C-alpha cells in the first residue's frame, strides 16, 4: 500500500505531495487562461485554490467532431449509404451543430487546495477526512468515475481520466485519498483499490 506524504499546509500548499500514479492514458491540454476557465473557487473558510483544470476549447471541438463522424458513419452503414453526403441540410442542421454543442457544454472544471477538492461551487470534499472512495465504470470501456465522500457528507464525483489531466492537482487529491485509506477513516471498493493502486 502506498504511503501518504505529509499533509500540505492549507495556505501555502507546501510541501507538495510526490507524483501520484497515473491510471489512465496520456495527458490532454487543458484551458491555460484562468480568466477564460470555469472552475470552482475555494469553498468558504478554506485555503486558496492551488490547482485547477478545465478541458480546453480545442478538445471540446475535437470531441464534437469525433461524435459527428461516428453518427455519420452509423447513418451511412445503417440506411442511407453515401447519397446523404450531398444533402446540405443534414450537414447544416444535424452534424455541424454537434462540435458547437460540445464546445459550450464542457464541464465547469474542478479545483483543489491543499486539503480540499471541488467539482462545482456547491460540491467539495475534505481530502484528509474521506470516509468512502469509490471507482465505478458505468459506461464501460475506460469511462472510470471517481467518487469521494467525506465525514461531513461532502461529495465529489469526477471522471478519473479528467482529474488526472493536471498532474499537480491529481497529486493533491491522491495524497488525501491515500492518507484517508491508510488511516482507516475511508473504505475503498475493489475497483478503487485496483485502479488507484491502493493495495
């Protein structure tokens, strides 16, 4: 079982935790400009935001183009063949809006302080007071979801792939998870023990 590093100072974030193991795949660039990003501020009474992540605009558009391509391929194979390609209405009203929808429907991102993690303005957990760590795979493939619950009833759920995109943020979250599991305050399901390398 991995050992947690010392708990960082709530204000300065020092000392920073060591590198956490990355469970899923390559990093994707996130939004770089905090003025354009939408991520939750520090919860009232907590230390400052030390790390944040929001998917970049280009990644949202790429995801939308990929989904539009899958829909077009499905329609071509299912019923229509390739004759529909010359029908401009299908492009304009069915396929073209999908990348735009993905761009504007990006999640609001998430943020972390030395001892807290937030996925929205109203949802955050105390990382060193966790009582439950769960990893599920509701959609199959690599769609792993991390769910954290703390002793005051706080809850945060996020896609595991997304929370690992900012390595420094993941380090903060992972150190709190390891600390809570090692001290026995948090239980972890089998998938969490396996995927997060907590054994």
